C-alpha cells in the first residue's frame, strides 16, 4: 500500500510584539522590566519572589525597590527587595518590608548571609515591620518587635499582603487565600518535603506520602469547610499546647478525607507527623488556595515532588506537559466524550484533557450568562457531571493511582474515575466498579504513554494468547506481508500489547487514540507485523516525531506520537475482500523545539545573535473585595519558550478540518 503523506513544516514560535532582547546570561528584571541582571541561582530566587509579591501579595511594582542601598554604619549593603507604602519615597526610614534572597547553597544558619543578615537590615530601618529570608527551599518570615528600646524578631507564617493585617496572615479567611504564582508552590512543596524528611526522621519517599496526606487535608478544607481549619498561628507553632491544637484540626480534616476517599486511604490510616513538624508544614501552605492556583503552577510543583519519589523501575516516567497539551489539542475532546488513559501514571494526560474540556464549558457558560458569577453554578454542575462520568484512568501501580487521584483532586477532581488495574488483563479480573464502566469498545478518545522496554516483558501466557500481537507472525517476502500464526510468543514488551488493547478500547469507526511509542515500532524490520496490524485495524491520522530530548533529563529514548482511528468491522472486511488497504493521507510533523534541553533546563527563542526574545503579555489577577472576586489586568514581560508543540496541534486541526 502506498500512503500519501501530508508533511507539516512547523517553524519555531516567534514573539509578537517584541518588547526587549535579553542578552545571553542575563535575566530581565520583573519589577522595572528594563534592567538585565546576571542569570545566577540567587537572581532566579529573587525574580520568583518579586513575581509573587505582585501576583500573590498584591503589591504594585512601583512600591518595590530592587537592590536598595542601605546605610549600615560605614557599610552600604544592597538589599534584594524592599517594599514601601504607596506614594512613600524610597528612603531607608520609610521602608516597611525587607526581603533577602539567596541561592539554594546558602543556608539560613550561615553566619554572613543567613537570617542574621536579614535581621541586621531590619534593625537598621526604624519603620520596617516585616522581613523575609529565603533561598527557595528554606523560608523564614519575621515581625519586628520594639520593646523598651530593644529590637527583637518574632517568627510568623508569612508577611502580610498589601492591605492585609497580620491577623489575616495568622488565620486567613477563604477569600484571603492567594493563588500561587510562578514557582511559589514548587518552592513550598520542596520546603515541606525536605522539612518532613529532615525533622521527622523519614526517608524522602515516606516523607512524600505524609505530605500527600497534608495536601489532601488542605484541598478538603478549601472544598468543604465553612471557615478555614487548615492553619497554624505563630503562637501555636512555638508552644506544645498550640501545636496539639493545630494537629487536632488537621486530624479532623484527615478523618473527613478518609471518609470521602476510601479507595485512597485506609480507615485506620493516620497522619504520622509529630505536632511540631505538622504545625510547620501547615504554616507553609495555609496562605495558598490550591484550588485557585494556575494549572501549570500546580503541575510543575506536583511533578517535581512526585517525580523525585515515584519514578519507577517499570518504565514509568512523566509525559511532559507540553506533549500532553499537544495531543489533547490535536484530538479536541468534548464534554460528552469518554476519555481514557489505560496507563495513567500520575494522571498527566487525563488532567490535561479534563481541564481542556472544563475551559470549553467555562467559556460557553460565561458567554451565555454574561459574567463569571452568574455562570458559576452551571459551570460547576457541568464540570461535576463530566469529571464523574467521562474521565477514566487505570494503572497497575497502586502508588501511582493514589498519586494520580491526588493530582485529580488538586485539578477540579475526577478522582472517582481512576482505578488500580492491569489494563492488559481480561476485564473479568478488574474491580466491579471498573467493569461497570464497560469501556471496551466504548471509548471516544484515548491518550496514553504506556510503559515500554524489554526489561519489563509480559510473559504470562493467559495475557499473550488474548492478543493478535501476543502471537508469532510469519513474514512472506514475496508479498511483503505478515501472517499471524496460532503459536504464542514467549514474551512481548508491554508497549506492543498496549497498541492492540488501546485500539480495542475505542469505538469502531469514530474512536481515536494518541499513543507515545518508541521509534523502533515504527521502523524496526522485525516489528513489521506490528505495523501491519496497525494498518489493518486502524486509520493512521498522524505521526509526530518527538525531539530526542523530550523525556530528558529522566530518560533517553527516541519516541513518536501515533494518532489512530479505529476502523469498523465492515471497513476491515471490505479491505480484506479487496486484498489491499485503501490509500489515504497521513499528517506528519517533527517536534524539533520542545522547550527544554537534555538537562531539563528551559530553552527560549533567541535572535540571530543568540539573545533571548521577550514578549509583552497581559496577566489577569484575581482579588477579593467584600468577599466577591475582582479581576485585575496588568501587562508584564516574559521570555518566549522555544516550543512548537502547540503549533503542531493547530496545524493538525486545520489539516483534519479540511479533510473531514
């Protein structure tokens, strides 16, 4: 069969309008949008904190000074960030908040650059009320206390946001919780994970599961409590009785979590953290709204903490978010379509697909009702119906299922559709609730990145004999065809069996899947029978060649995304009777810009001289006034990530639209 190929030449993205060209080794200062600073680990932390001061704490850029020069005796040190009251001159005796940022190598106990340095700066400014010291992992916030001419510093959970009081920081209301911005949540999760491991005497994987319980409690509090119960005040943190009070509140939340998610937590499971550690963890998370935080912000934070603890030895690894976004955009899921990932891992594909559909629902209801507030009830009802009934995921690893349920709960829920199961086995072996979903031959859209590799072969005869691709195939060189025999293979790599299983999950004639596969399946001479089976049973819609660094820095593997549509029995019978397969066009593209290098560092679009290009964008910030959400827009600059995956998706949709 000759297949006519439609090739898509996808160019790297370009920024329009271009605001600034950033020189190599430099970062554009977030506050003034002009100064180019040396790209160092310390500068990265400072820029992230600067973003959070504006996006989370509500301060205006003009209220913040960068590298403010202090007079400290004969010395004139530069303070990383200083906040002044609105309309106040930027003078030392008018400073209100001082923030010192360090690289992760600098510890808080360092004699020269630790918290002592921050406190000396705070003491030199008579009107400073608060200070923060952070290296991205550790973070300490202080209140300045003046008593009888002596200056002291009390540790507090956080510095107040603009217009907020310290009491609101100690025990916030729900409308005072802030959506985490940029890498703020990533920093918080790292900080909590390391603190549990270092102060509870747990190994990091054990610390991860304890942190997972606390995150569940935090989200449950946001969803279900009338008043915030997830908090620990400064006084509680530093007194035994207070720590016990905080622990009692969290234990109560965890009891409710266990009742709501009995498939995730056992009835006798408890939070194992001692009161001191627990109170600290709560204090580091209490100011955020995990539900309100941006999907990508939560995704980066969660992938970091999960990936360092759960990346397994069965070929499991994260599918990068941009690949998830590309494939979901290519298949364009709808609200009434059943979506499945039969090897869901931590839920990346499912969460991307779910949020893609939710954005469609949200846009439709807002257009219908005219504003967000009036549309909210209808949005909630439609989202709940969709998440509960149309999103399904399975995975063999029970720990990955638990982690994916956590990810789902953090991203609009849908955890009820996730199951621990071997999707390669017969449905009779699955739990009753999964069997009741009746997903064989009923799935509209399937997204998956199955485990693959010869180190994890499937060698169970009862599984192999159930698959065409579990059998031995003979090659006929005269006709260049493969024929299945009745003999069963001794073993098969799982990705080969997953191809057949994924196709059988789909609705005949309309069901489509996007599956990540090693390139050997698409080109190895010995695997020609796999390609023959694919062409006999499906219509190949697209083949996307992924960059060699796509899964770096975790694993080096050359892969492609194959997009297939299941044929009907009638279509297969007609082609079999004709003795040949129909010709058709296939969309093909190369994802040659995937937004990061082999070390996992983000890559950006550059000009011909190698300078990074920055574009101006509009951000929407959500605030509350009198308990009601208010949306504020502001313009800012950001570097353009060198990633053409979404352009590939757009090109595919256009190509498909012309042919459908």
